[in-house]
C-alpha cells in the first residue's frame, strides 16, 4: 500500500469526487514510477473510468487558487495550483491506421488504458478507489523492470512503436534520464521501426531530443539513437561525423564520438541548452572540409566558419528557435578555435581584445566550450591544455580590466561623426567608425573619448572631409 506516499490533499479530493460521480480513478505513469525512484515530481496524471473533464471540474471547485484548462477535442483537462500540475483523462482504448500517427480513440476500461502505454515502468498505477485506496496495480510487472533498470514495452514492441513512433524517441530519452538499459527485443524493434519516425512532426522529435540533451549524460541517448538509426531519420549531418579514415598510415579521430565526449563534458559545466547545442555542432563541418595533405595528414581548415553557416539551416529543419538562441550557437561555433590560438607563448593584447570584442556576451560560454573540447586520453597533455586555457582567461581578465572591451560601444557614435564633418550617412562615416574600432582593438589608441576624437579628426582630414566649425 502506498497511502503514506499520497500526502498532497489532491489525492483524497480526487478520490472523494470520483466516488460522488461513480467513477473509478487511478494515479498512473510517471508520478508512480518516480515514487520508487525517489525522484521528486509535481506532475500527476489521473485516469478515470468516466469523464476526465467532469472529474477535473468537480476537483477544481475544492482547490482554492487553482486554474482549470479544458481540452474538449482530446477529452482531457488540466489543473494548475502552486507549482503542481494535475492531468485528468478518461480511460480509453486506441486503434491505429498504418499510415497515420493519429489513433481512433474510444472510451475504454482501466485495463484498456494501461495496455496502450509505452513502457512497463509507466504502467504502474495507484488506486484512489474506496475499496483499495493506495494499492499498487502492476499489470505488467513494471516494478521488477524498475528495480532492474530495464526499459521494455508492455506489448509487442514492434506494434507499440509502429502505433506511436514517438515512443522510440521516448525510449532513448528515458534510458538517458534514468540510466536504464533497453531490453533486447525492445532495442531490436527500435531498429526495425526506425523509419516510422518520419510520420512524427519534427517539433515533437526535437522536444524529446532536447530532453536528452538536457540530461546529465546525453551521450547515452545519442548512442542509442545512432545505433538504432533513429538519428539517421532527422540529423544526418551529425551521423556524418562518425568514422575514421586512414590514408598513408595517417588517421583522424572519430569526430562523432569526440563530439559526444565534448557534449558530456560541457554538461558537467553548464545547464545552458544552447551551449550544449554548440558542443554538438562545433565540429559539424568537419566532413565537408576534410582534406588529406601528404605532408600534414588530415586537415579540416575552415570548419569553424563553415560550421557556423550550417547552424541556421540545421536549426530551421529541426524547428529550433532562430533568434537569440541560434545567434549564440552560431557565435560559439565560429569562435571555438580562437581561445586555443591564444595559448601560444607570445600573444598580443590586440588578439585578446579582438576575442573579447567578438565573443562579447558569449565569452564565458565560449571558454566552457573550449575547456570541454579537450578530449585527449593523455593526462599530462590534458592538464597542460587546461592550464593554457586558464592562462588565456587570466589574460582576458587583465586586458578587459584595463581596456573595457566587453559590451563595447564606440566612444564616438555615427551621429556625432556626421556633425563633426557636416555630412549625412555615407561610405566615409562607415570607414571612420570601422577604423576607430580597429585602432582601439589594435591598441593604437585607448578606449576613451579624447583619443578617439583626435583619431576621427585626423582620419577625416585624410579622407578629404572638412571639419564643421
């Protein structure tokens, strides 16, 4: 019995209102699973043999300060109160057409509802009915699979995945989040049914993918997606990173597994989804830029620039946001080699200033990416590389403290320059602004108004402009 786990007042209220309506009601799925995993959860799903909307409406009247949302087309309702979310749905059974993700839905029994679920660990239910309140109902021995850390489908996995192909992405996601193994027959069905993923909208696929990326160790999920060829259905640029080519005895590292290691290491340093995406895409252009030079071996010249240009089409196809989030990823991919270049013995302040200027608000995230990009198995080399990047950070801090390049705004703006020479917008104004920026970054003048003013006057004179007295 799990009565002591049902501490929130919602459970007694739902039980009482269900009894008044003559419905049988159960807590199902993730909330029950998470009780046994000792994972805190504030999302609760209720299945009732009756109308989920009617039950939710009755419950809402007894929860002060709660908000009810009704979805008539789906026969479901949601109540939000404080930071809890409660979902109510009537028990249903489903049948599918081979060419459609949309099932034919009919009212069903509690057993019908449990049979349509994705994995045995999500079939666990707790009765809220008077005769057996708090009793665990484990139709498919999901508790044993939970204890063994095993993901398997309650029914034939080929049918389960063919009926709702998004369940394949959920398998990879649960395996990643819970660090579970996928049962052999279920894993084989992921392979045979992988192409069925094509009937699922990209938005829903990407939602599951982002949940994998936001987990503690995303490489678990990406390895599953790759080995089952699910990844091949929507992210071939990433798949193309896999493999090692040998020519004249010279080889390069496997950039797919290198990228997964970079991603995992970035996850130890940041929870930012877009820094993690930058880790995924930092070497994405290595396949198209790969060249073999007999004297040097394999090269990937310009992969950072080409990679930054690949970000937008990938984001568009994967239905990822194209605003500030994408801008950050583009910038991090473009600049990810720059801090490494600053680890040489003699580095000018000008080079440091330009990195600060170009990275701007992304500077800290760029350093996280660079530190994560060290994947050598040689411990001494790793320590040396990390120490070099710490020196770069120290140089950046010293230059920034002196020259104030972060969030840089020119000491003299375009409007003032036009007034100085009595002209409107023109090529000359753009030339002066660019030259002033370069002079400051190169250290030819300091980042203050007086020196910049003198510089602008002199350059204007050289361009044939007359000072406006």
